């Protein structure tokens, strides 16, 4: 089994403060010696994104200076397997005691490296599993290539920081971690009225959660969820009583959006506002055709066009889903990004009546 080239722990320790500058969230956890130990062992056993090899904290706890000095590929690969075995003994003095496992796992790896885009977790592994679950992201691992020195190292670090430590990049990681659930129970969504529901874990559910918990509270005065569905047309929530009071006919068919929000108004509002939302993890934005179908649902209930809004929700602007579908977005609609929840994109057609901005933009 091939394993990547690596530098020793002291050299890794010297590079980490250059990679994670002052102001990096939880920087202390990312630049201390324990962080260098974790990076070293992941490189040592080949736990790098795309290899399907993973690290458990015990790999770091059981490492010794003597073992770290054995550099042939076979010995490195063997350590990755053998260190997981009960009672495994490594020649020499361990770097850490077993009771150091929690600071490594909870602080350095989870709060430091994962939140700063340096480490990835093994998907689909229950939180109670003892199997290895962590690996260096490939472009982060590349920063520790022995051949990368001086100006080339500085350039590589600067490029990595731009791609992975930007506000949007960090926000995206936080959103994905908040929405991802590995226990199989799904994504827990809290509705404006305080009720909670679970959706199947996945990117679409993460975005839906952000729409309800972030978008609705930021851009609507008195929000309510009228309809929420997920992939496979499964209905997560519906409010038939509210729909009836608004004279809306809500039936589960292909013309319904992923979500219908209602702004019940408040001081300064012109009345009830109906908001149709499409959640796009891969495809399915509000196109002109979809917009017309949604508008008919609203006008059949007596709503006028100026009391209806259309929102396509994405994870962030850099995501391939947005770049691929932006040409399809309908005029007189909005695009919103979970990674930048305070901002909104307006696709305004000046030839048409004004968009209902007074409610969406109250904040």
C-alpha cells in the first residue's frame, strides 16, 4: 500500500502557525504540538482524503518516537492496521497517555481541524462507532510535502488559506456540520413556532434547515411554514388549517415546491406574503415555468402577484449547483445562500411590477 511523503513532527509543528494565521477560529487547537502529532500520524498511516484510510485517536496515542522513525511504506501501513488491535504494543515511549484522547478528538480534530477545512470525517459512521473516522483533506495534506519549500510553500499556503479560510468557506463547513447527523436519526429542524421535525440527512435537508431557521427569521416579520417536503416527495410538514384560512389548495403533486413559507405580516407590512422556496443541492431551481405554476396556486387563492415571492436556496455561491443553474433562474425571483445568510440576490425585471421587497428586506 502506497503512503504519502511526509515531514517529521517538528517540521509540521513549525508550518502549522503559518497555515493558520492569527484570527483563525480555535487557532490554538490547530497550532499546538498535539495538532502536529495528529497531522504527522495521519500522513504516516496514509489517512488522506480519497484513500479510504482513516485515523482513530488511538493511532496518535500509541505513536512513539521509535515508531515514527521507521519510514518504510510497509511498516507505516502495518502500523495503521495494527494500532487498532486491542493490547497492541509499540516499541519505545508513547507520545501521549490514553487519557489525552479527548483533547485530541474534541479540541484539535473536531473544533480545530474539521471546522477549519483541514480534516474530513468518514461518512455514514455512527457516532458511537469505534472505527477510525478522520483523514486529512487532500489539499491540506499537500502542504506537508517535503518538496514544498520557501516561496513555493508560501504560495501554496496562501492559496489554501484563500480557498478554505474565507468567511464563506468556514460558514459552509459550520452549516454542513450542524446539519449532518451520523446516527441515522436525520437533520433536526426547528420551526418558527418552536416545533421540531426530522428530515433525512443530506445536503438538501441542511439547506432546508437553514431556510427555516435563518432565512425565515431574517427576512420575514412573522414567519410560518405552510409546506415542507424532501426528496422522494415525502411530506415532512404541512399546515392544512393555515392553508385553508388562506384559501390555498395544497396537494402533493409535481407542481409543488420544496417549501412554502408564509409571512403573516406585522407593523409596516402590506398583508400576508406567500414565499415559494426551491432548495437546490444539485438541481431544480425556480425557473420561469416553475414560477408560473407556483403563481397560479397563489392567484387561484386570491393572492396578487405583488404578495408572492419566489426564492431558490443554495448552500453557497461557490457551489457547483449554483454555477450550473444560475442561467435558469426566473426573473422576479431571489437567490439565497445558506453560507451567507444575511445577504440575498434579487433578479429584478424592470419591465414587471416591483418585487415584494418590503417584507423580505425588512432586516
